[in-house]
C-alpha cells in the first residue's frame, strides 16, 4: 500500500488533529455573543455557561489520560484515527442537541476525541522528524490549532448573521448548528488520510518490529535506502536507547515517579494555555463589534505562529518560554491596571452582555489601548509559548514512558482549561479587573519556573534527552552544541562503525556503499 514519505506532509496532515483542538477552543467564542444561543439554551447564568463550556475540556482531560493506552498498544497512528471517530460522534450530537443536557454530552464526547489527538499528534510528529527540524514540524500542531480557531470563529461569525443577525432576539438555531456541524468535515478527512501514513519507527522498535522500523526510517530520511548513513545512525541510536531502558526493567508508571523523571513530568505538565473567553475581554472594552475585534486576534494568532515555525529550531525552546512568559505578564498587568483605573461597574439583566460586570465607557483612548495590549498578548503567545508548549513536552521523555508522560502533561493542560472554562465567567463577574492581575502573576511564576528547570533541547535527538536533563548542569547553563546522531553518522560514513540490523531472529550487518531499498535486497546481499 502506498505510504506518504515526506516528513513535512506527514506532520502537516497529522496536525489536522490540532485543528480539531482549535475548533474546540473556538466552538463557544462565536456563539456566546448571539441571541440564538443564549435564548435557545437559556444560559443567562455564568455558572450554567461555565458548565457547558468546561464539558469539552473535561472530556479532553479524560481523553488525554486514556491516550497513552491506545497509543502504546495500537500505535500512534491508530490512536489518531480512533480520536477522529470519537470527535465525529460528539459533533453529531452537539449539532442535533435540543437542550443543555444533550449539548453537554456531545461536548464531553468530542472532548474525549480532541484530548487523545492533542496528546498523540505531537508525539507522532516528534518521533518521525529529524532533530534539526523537529521544532518546526511539531509547531505545525500549534499552527493548525490557530487555523482551527480562526476557521471555526469566522464560520460562527458568518452564521451569526442568519435570521436577522446576532442582536435579533428571535434569531434561529442555524447560528450555532451550522458551525458545530462543520466540525465533522476535518475529522473525516483526518481519519481517512491516516491510512496512507507510516507508523512511528520508534513505536515499531518498541514492539520489536525492527524490519518495519528501518524501512520507515529509510523512507523518511534516506530516500528509501536502508543503507544510508543517517538511517543507520538513527536505527543504532534508537536500538541502544531502547535496550538501555529495557535493562533497567522498571514498570512504566513507576519510572514516571522517579526523581530524575518526575522533574521532567512536572515541567511538561506546567506548560499550559488558555484562550476561551477573549470575547468577554472585548465586550468589557466596549469598542466596536466584540466578535469582530476578537476575530482580529485570531488572525494575528495564525500569522504570528509562522515565525516560530520557521525559527524555533534556530533560536531555541528556552528563550521562547522565558521571553514569552515575561512579556505576557507585563501585558496582562497593563490590561488589569487600565480596567481598574478607568473601568466602572456594569449590569445587564439579559443578552450577551449579561456576563460582564465591569466595563470601559466613554474613554476611547483607553478602550483602544486595552484592545491593542490584548493583541500584543496574543501575538506574544503565538510566537513563543503557543508552539513551544507542544514541542517541548513531546521531546523531553524517553521512549518507554513518552506517551504516558505526554498524556499527563496534556491532561494537565486540559484540567487547567476545564477549571478556566468553569471559573472565568463567575470570576470576571465577581472580581473583574483583578482576574487579569491573577493571570499576570501566573505568568510571572511560569517565568521563574522555566528559568530554573527548562534546559535547551534544540538540535538534540529524542534519545539524547536523558543526557540533557541528567548532566548535572543547571538549566540556565548552555547545552553543548551538536548531536550524537551526527557523530554516529560520520563514523558510519568513514567505515569506523558497522550497524547490525535485526531481521526476524537474525542480525544483519549493513555497510555503506550499496543501496538497500527492501528486505529482499538485504537477503540477497547476505
């Protein structure tokens, strides 16, 4: 069967799973500001809306936790396909929902799917990518998320004009059923397309399917030649790392709690994100159409993720985390200060503005400033934490526990999002501008945490991460440049290292000089 071999195509297409994450993030933002939604589901109370919104991240929390069992047993590729089917089922239920109960069930089911996708897609991308472009291709996950947010938001924005527009109290249900129904399309494409994808070579190695492992490595990194020095070097490194892990003989979950690994688990779990309630920020600014001003942020999110995709492997993960957390802290403090100084209490008994208790009124310069600073916050996130928050957790764990550790990190993300989804509406109502100060403080804490615990990982192979984290160097000290893979490749090219590749019960020594494109050729050479 034909398999796609281009790493960029593979990682880009798999990132459709990230697009589903983006659809999830934006699935409420565009409808919150319509009478069709607020009247049909009678969501005047902040806690009721919080419960609806947090249903999907709650499902995603459990999906992320379950992802490792599917990804380790049945492969990363199969886990992505299973998640796509779950998402489709949940989207159908949401689209057909006739009340809050059915809507919540649909969002919970969709959440299970997107939770699995969000954990497994970055692992799949990281495991098939060479180290020199790993940051770039895993960042495609974040870019797909931003596209999912943008596409879903504009579908909702367009649908909001149906039946007299968002401000028509008698607006029909098409305003929210159309956007929720469209979510089925990308998941269907993802499920079907993944049949053309190879399985992760590192997963194949973990199952002792060594023939398939080297064939996939050759297809991805050696133009099909199993005798290519880079292919043999990667095979050698994967085999050595896996053998070392097996010699230790410790159960996967036990290894997660060891001090040397637990620090990495906590580091991965601490990298989180939130973007659910941007529309409320714009409503509180009271400038123009909140749906349109929010949409501009989503466009910025898409455009400004590109620099990270292009340059993350050059400027590194650590600078992105440090600069991003510091600048986002500053911008949130500014927004909170402007709201505190120039805002005033506000109350609306019904309609979309009923969720806001604090508003800027009759002060155009300050209103514009709040919107601009919010744009700067989103821009900073898009360039720094957005892409890095997916790349870093997917690359810092050894093969034996990678799926389980990333599932915990992603579950932490979803747990945080679930808490935010439920808590932000009442918090915005009760403490208004102080909420921005709270999140600014979180970013300040993240800056300190990253400075003390997050070493640089760019250019290193997945199998070198134990050396990076267990060298005894403080995180703020520079990591030696270069990669062990390059050294192995050079030794193979010079004939100083011979690699024995496992084929069935035998090991066959492959040497440079002959092109080997399939197993039968190996047998003929031998």
